[in-house]
C-alpha cells in the first residue's frame, strides 16, 4: 500500500515537469506578455481593472488555441539514416528526414544527442521551414573516435503552433546503432593492387607452392611421361584408351594475424595510439588475403590471449575478425609472447604465415620476440611488423642548446634505438622476415610484403 502511494505521488509531481518540458513559450509570446505588462499599472484604478484582466484572458485563450492546433507526433515524422559502421578517424554522412502532414508551413527545430564516440555533442538546433505536406533533409557529419557498438541518442523536434506562441517538444527514440571499427580507408586501392600483382605473377611464371595440396581437376588422355599412379583404370576401361587424372594445385594459404596489445602499443603516433594503426593495417591485410582465397585467423594478446579467431575463408572469417578488432583494447600490461605463441602452436599446426604487429624497444621484450619467432620459423613463416617510434628517434637527436637533462634523455633514447636495431638484425639473421616501418606507412608496407612472400611461394 505504501509503495503504491509513493508511485502515485511520483507520477503526480512528474506530470507538471513533463508538461513544462513538453510545451515551451516562443519569443512571440514573450514579446506579447512584455507589451501587455504596462496594463497592470492601470489596476491601481479600480474602474479600469477589467482591462488588464481581459488582456491576459485573451492571451491565455490564444495560447490554448495555439496548443490545440500544434502538430503532434502522429502528424510529424522524423527518420534518421546512418551508415552501419565508421572507421576510427574516418568521417561519414548521416541524414535526417522530417515529414509532416499538416496544411500549413511548419517551423521545426531539430535537436539530437549524438554520442561523442561518433561526433561532438551539441545542443545547437537545426531550423527548418517545411511547406505544407512536404519534407526536409538535414545532413550530419560523423567521425569515428572510440571503437565499439554505440547507441545513437534520441531525437527531439520542437514544432510551433499556427500562431507561433507555443512550441511542442516531440521526442523520438529510434533504435539506431553505429559501429566504430578500425579504419578501412584505402581498402579499394589495396584490393586493386593485390589483384594486379596476382595477375602479373600468373602471366609471368608458374609457381610451385610448397605445402600446397592438390585436388581432382578432371580427366584427360594419357601422355607419355605421366605418373602411372595418376592413371584412372576405370575410365580407361570405359573409354578404351589410356586416361589420366588431372590435379589442380590449391593455392589458398593460411594467414594468422597476431597483434600485441601491450603497453608499448598504447603510445600515441600523432592523433591516435599505435594500436589503432595496427588494427587498421590488420583489418585491411585480412580483407586482401580473404579476397585472394586464403584462410585468415587472428590472435590479440597482452598478458593473456584476449581474442582468437580460427583461420577460415570467406564472409564468416571477415565478420568474426571485424567483431574481434572492434572490441579489442590495448592495456598497460606487459605482453606475454610465450603464452601467445604457445596458443598458436597448440591451435595452428598447419604451416602458416604469421604476421606479428608489435613494438620492439627494450631488451627484455626484444629477447622474447627473438626467441619465439625464431622457434616459430621452424614450422611457420613469421613476419614481424615492428612499429618504429618517431618520438624516440626525435629524442635521440637533441638540439645544440639542449639542457643536461635533455642530453641524458638523448643518450637513453639512443641506447634503446641501438638495442632495437640489434634485435631486428638478429631476427633477420635467423631467417625471420622483419618489416621496420612507421605507423602511418604501415598498411601499404605490410600488404606489399605479404604479396611479395606469396609471390615467392614462401609457404
């Protein structure tokens, strides 16, 4: 009983607040009230008190009329059209369409609540004058900032009555979502580049693919020199002439993308963390490989394996990889290379190309990368993508007027760069392919090296 009484009192006091926020006075009503205010001075004379009362009554009557004829949510529609996804740092366009069914020109102010993950929150209204029974469009620009799936906020329209004395707030809550994912800007160019390279290689020479399997391709007449094991004796008896089986080499390979999500990847390179550049490059590399018929898998790790996608082909692989990269996050923990490579050894026994996105700076991490990539090279084809640190390079070259503390920092930076160069060289000497590249140029460099290794039939 007490609970029911509390709910009744809450609804009782909430109702006036809802009315105050749903109906708002316009500037015209404010001006009318201000102009009628001097009439209250006449109330000092009892003989003319009826004048201000009549004026106020007239204003209230006009306000009520305006309220009754103000359009509602049944006569005014708004539709929001948004792309399903946007890349980090990319800008796309969305659209609002406002349609009304009244017989007069409608004045509308549009307010929205776009989350900061895809745009700057603003309360600046978009104003429209829409002719009778027509529609108006508004374009909004959305820029991806924080990866993930984000709910887009409600829409509020403020529509004016025929006398423009009162505005009614109409609230709409469409079930809109937008996914902020790693940037795929330039994907079309990389796909064309891969297609051109595959076409050029196919026309230039025949490749013998190590580790590739063969599948039955058809029957043909026996030619002297054919492997006797490929003779199809049943077809020979049926056709009364020697017939051989023809096999087609399956050129699809297996690619596993490994991404370090440890502390070094949280450092910024320009306006974005280095981790974001790695995710964008990994996503484009996966798209190019899948378009070429390869099986593609993914592992994201820091102090533990955070995401794993088993190698597969086609749209299913693309969907799972994009979902994993959209929610991936770098942390300040140290990467566990041993655990990551142990997981790969247990789950991926087939010979594969493993592309590792990481940062090799301090001797401890570089030693772990060297040990595990060299061991992995005995079974797989590793490619280490080492993200260079522009800030570290600049710190190693102090200005002539630098302070003593700056000189100490420059010496420390120089030692780290030397240790990094030594680690990369040791990996190269032990048969590990290494790509040392700045984050901004990483995508093109990674895809070029991947296509190069495919051309050389490294697998």
